C-alpha cells in the first residue's frame, strides 16, 4: 500500500501533528548531542536521531490511556507519547523540574499519567514490564493496550521469548515493537541474529510483520492493526521496524569504539531519512506548503531553546531526598 493510500484516512491536522512530533524529537536530540559535547549532561546518552518515524508511527496509533515501556534509547518514545520537552530536558540536566526530579536521567524516566511506565537501561528490561501491564488490563477487564519497545539486540534475550510465550497463552493486549537499527551496540545485527525477528513469534501463534521503519505511515498502519487485534481480545502481535540510528550507540563512543560503520552505509540511510520523506509527501499531496512546514520546524526549535532555559533555571535536587521516592507508600491494611 502506498503512502498516499495510507495517508488518505488521516485528517490534515493529524498528518501535520505527526510531522510536528517527528521534528520535535529531531530538534530535541540534536540539541542533546551539542549539550553532551559541552559537558552539560551527566551520565550516558543514547540518541534517537534517524528513528523518529517508529516512535511517532506507533504512539500516534495509541490512546492517551494506553501504555508504553521504553529502552535506553527512549527520548523519542516519550516525546511521541506526550512528554514535554522542558521537563525532559530538566530530567537530563539532573534538575528537580524533570519527570523524576532529576534522579532518573536519560535512561530512567517514568510518568504514569502519560502511560509511560519506564525507560530502562537493561537490554530487554521493559519487555516483561509491558507484558505485566497487559496482564493487569486483561485481569481487570480493561481495553487498554501496552506497547513494549526494544531493539534488535534485545530480541536475543530469553525474557523476550518468555514474555511472548505468556502473552500468547493468556492472549494479552500487548504489542511487541522491535526497532531494528542494524547494530547491537557496535556489532552488525546480522552477525548475531539469525532469520527475521518478525518471525520469532510464529511458533507461538503470534503474528509478526516487518515494516519500513522510516515510513511513518507504514509504521502507524501496522500498529493500528496490532492494536485493534489486542483490543478485540485476540492477543499479542510483533512488529519489526527496520531503521537506522544516525549517531553512535552512545554519545562520546568515538573515544573508544572507532569507525565501525561504513560511510556509504550511513550515507544511504540518511538519504532515506523519515522527516524529509514525510515532508515531501505532505507537500506532494497538497496537505501543507513548504512554508507551513518550515514554520512548524521553527516553532519546535524555539520550544527546545525554551526547554534548555527551563532546565538551566531549575535547581538540583536536595541531597536529603536521595533516598526518597524509592518505595511506594504503604496502603491501608497492607502488611508491615
């Protein structure tokens, strides 16, 4: 199905919001790359540049009360699910106005009100959490859906197969989304992973599909189908989105990783980048003019500038609260 046919069902405002979300992620991540080089960001930072269509394609097909679990490369997922760039920036700066009061940082951000039940520094760590979220919905008779994002490296973790097995047995409303960006840290995926990741649920009766992860409408369509199946009580689905990260596994890796990706490979993937592709589609179909899209870009860049100022003005958390927020409050009647 062509991009034009897939996009025909979306209102103009929806199409422009999809573009805006991708641009928001792009400008946010570009600024983080610069801030990291200037020593403004503590800890490790893994950027999502080049993969924006996956997060936006998936999350645009969800309701606000649906949930996601994320990964160490999670900024894009969170922004696509509704996270504010100013509070995101404050969290990465380690400041109290961040989503976790500056104590989570880049890889550990949570906001239950947005359906964000956690980014995770452990490879594959979000997969069982997302499966558990779907189990809760099934037990309580809710029609919510949980999406669990993970990378190609996590597809070789045992917990991935264990979670799929239980999700299939119990027909849980969970969508497994693998972002296959071609590299497991610094090793090409084809050296570590046999066959198609999308086929790995077949033995359990889980339908799988491989989509172009740089085509935001293709990702959205695959997600809509998986979400509809989940809400109907038909169980889990697996989506493998083929994409490419523009930057390294983590910022600053050039100090030790060396040049491990061929330049012609990088150039080819940048030529297939998702935002320019979707911009061209919007202009070609008459949904927007270049001037309108440039204005969206300028607005999002200004929002990132404001986010940096917001983060800079936010104080660091007090040392006295280092052990706060580690445990849930004890509920009435709970055992001591």
